[in-house]
C-alpha cells in the first residue's frame, strides 16, 4: 500500500517495524491490554462514584420527600430507598 500523508507513512512504517519484531509486538499487545484495563477500571470507578452520589442525595432527601419521589429523582430503585429509610 502506498500512503501519501506523512503521519500515516510514519505510523505505517512503525507498524511494520513492530510487526516484524516478535518482542516489540508482544510489548505492544501488553500495553494495549493495560490501556484497556485502565479504561475499564476508570469506567467502573466513575459508575461507583455516580452511585455513591445518588445514595448521598437520597439520604439527604429522606426527611423531606416520600420514597417514590426520591426514587424517581435519584433514579435509584425504590427498594434501595426503603433500605436507606430502615
């Protein structure tokens, strides 16, 4: 294949070099897996933080709103609100 755009040429040359070297290829695959794992952990942490935030808001509303309204506004299951109230 013939690429005319210099950054693409450079990337393609690097890809060919890495592909030819088994050790470099393994290192690139390990790096890719590590990046995927890191993204997954960050997504999990973000989701956990969002959930904790919803629970904190729900706790703050227990004394002023009914369970149904809290569940609706926090997008938490009604069962979770009932557990918080118990």
